[in-house]
DNA sequence: ACCTCTATGTATAAAAG
DNA sequence: TCTTTTATACATAGAGG
């Protein structure tokens, strides 16, 4: 597609494969969403990376959509591997293993929240900081995308509203279904969300655009 | 996208919508397949047209893939009536409850890392951002305390070293036991940790003190 | 991993058959 | 609805941080 056309065959170079995976995954998710919105279709997309990581999109409830799929397909049990479960000792060890894992996860969660940090070494704190910075950055980027879409959708609605002189139908864009554009009551919502749009900058830029969107 | 750029919103004209659906559906299915082949990923795509027609693609067995999906998601019953699974209710209530909790924790963890954010609402993203900011702030504060103590301890050792002309005993401050103050080999460590000391300000101050402490 | 940049390959909107 | 055509928008390979 760019410097060179590629053959559709497995990319051997692992790094290149990973990069391509990231790019194409995004593209595919975007196009799935566009199809759903443009054509009023119900779309579900499930992607497992080669390393087993899950990415998914669903234009509506994934659960409902998969349920609907089951009706149209011959698949009637997704639990085809119902292990006979040689109970007792297996059960016992499973349960304690899971309990330990739970404790681990809980500790990890509280440390990400900034609690229970005393036992950590400086390197571990450093790692935690980097992790949090990355997470914060990605959360902000996602939020910004969301807001950008909302603003675009809002503008579109206002334009429609002005040119039609009447209320548009309930949104079908899928982006803004929870935003109320209603001349009779908008602006009265007591709840608002402060949105800092700064993901494109580093997390330290306070040139961030601050918005308070009425929300409900 | 040709003669004109289109907005991503529902296409009102039914005929045009249908045409676009055909074209984009094919494109999407093709790209899903390409992703699966190029990147060795496992991909499932399910599309219901507005009229309820089903189109799907799966890079491997749809059944297996959806089964795998169930393990990664919190969806455990695609049927309204999940069969009690002729198993004993003890098993069901204990192990799966823990399994669910684990899945929850895992989801929460990946969201804190900034992954799997697509399903979240703006408010949830906002909450996540605030949580991460708080966590980052506390981690940085803890790290700064640690560094401050280390520096103080280091200085103390150097003073002792200079005035005594010999090595001090192993530190008793408890803060720096893992730092080597050894004239014969210090400075040869290839590892160092970059430390940003900025927790006293808000996380957005980049007046942070940057240090590179030799570390081992 | 993730971003940016750019050249180029692809997808597709619109029109016409 | 499907095909073809064409102009244009979009996606992305490859390279470099």
C-alpha cells in the first residue's frame, strides 16, 4: 500500500507484524463502526492477536448480538469443552490458586491507585509511574476522541436543527445517543463532565482545552 | 469516498444506504481476512444488515472463537436460560464467582493501563482519568520521599567517609541498604534510574527535578 | 510500544449503464 | 441490485524518532 505493495500472506518479521497488526486493527475497528453507523447495521468484531490479546467492537450489546448470532447459526453451545472435572483435589487447588491470583490483582489495583506503596523499591515505583503515565495518556486520548466525535455530532445536529426549523429524529449516529439536544430542556441538566482535551500533548501541557458538556 | 467526502452518520436515502452497505461490507470482510492472515490473528466479524440479514467471517472456527471470547469477557450466558450444567451447585457458585471477580479485576487493570477503553462512557473515562491522576500523584510523592531519603543518606555517608578517611559501616538508616558506596567500583554500574521529582506540584508541572542516580 | 511523515495502494461515492 | 467508471478520500508500508 505505500512504498510497496504487499502480498497477503503472514508477515514473517515479528516486529513488522506487530506494527501492521496495530495499524490494521485500528483501521478495521474504525471501519466496522462506520459501517454500523452509516448503514444502520449491527456489527460485532472480535480480534485475538497472535499473543492472545483481545480487542473487540460491537455496535450494540455484544451479548445480545452474539445471542442473535446463535439463532442464525448452528452454534448452540459455546461451551463445547465441558471438562468432566475430576473433582475434589483439582477443585481445591483451582480455588486456592484463583484466590491467590485475586489477591495479587487486588494488590496491583491498589498500587495503581497509589496505595500500599511502602514495600516497593525505587525501580518498582518508577515502573508504576511509567505505567500510570501511559495509562493516563491513553485514557485521555480515548476521551478526546470521544469528545471530538461528540462535538462533531453536536454541530451536525445543530445545523440540521437550524436548517429544518424542527427537531431531528433521535440520533442514530451511535456517538451521541446519550446527549440531549432538546430546545425545551437542554442546559438544565445539573450534571456536567469536565473534559480536558490534552492527549495530543504530553500529560503536562496545561494548554488543554477545557470543556463542560451538559450531560445526562 | 470519491466525488465528495461523507460524514459518518446514518445514510437517510435507503437505496444509497443499501449500496454503501454492500460495498463497505465487502471491504470490511476483506480487511478482516487480511488482518487475520497478515498478522496471524484470530478474527471474527458478524454483521446484521438493517433488514436482519446475516453476514459473517471467522478466520478459524466461529464456535471456538466465540468460546474463547467468552473466557475473556464477562459474558457468560448468551442464553437467557443457562443450563445448570448437571454439575453440583457448589462448584458453580464458588469457583465461577471467583473467576468472574478475577475477570473483573483483570478488566479493571487493563483499563488502568489504558487498554480496552472502547466500551466505556465518557463519564467512566473521566473517572478513570481522575483515578489515574490520583494514583500517579501518590506514586510520585512516594518516590520523591524515597529519593529524598536516599540523597540525605548518601550525603551522610559521604560526610562520614570524608571525615573518617575510611568506609562507614553498613547503613543503619534502612533507606539505602541497596546503594553501594564503594570507591573501588562505583560509577561502573551500567544501570541507572531516571527520577522525576515532581510530586509536590500537580502532575503537570514540568519544573520537575530530574536525577540520574546510579543504581544497583 | 507509539508517534510522525510521506508516497503509494486501496476503498469507495457518485454517476451511468 | 449489480457492474463499471472515475475522482477522490482514506489506509497504510516503510522509515525514522
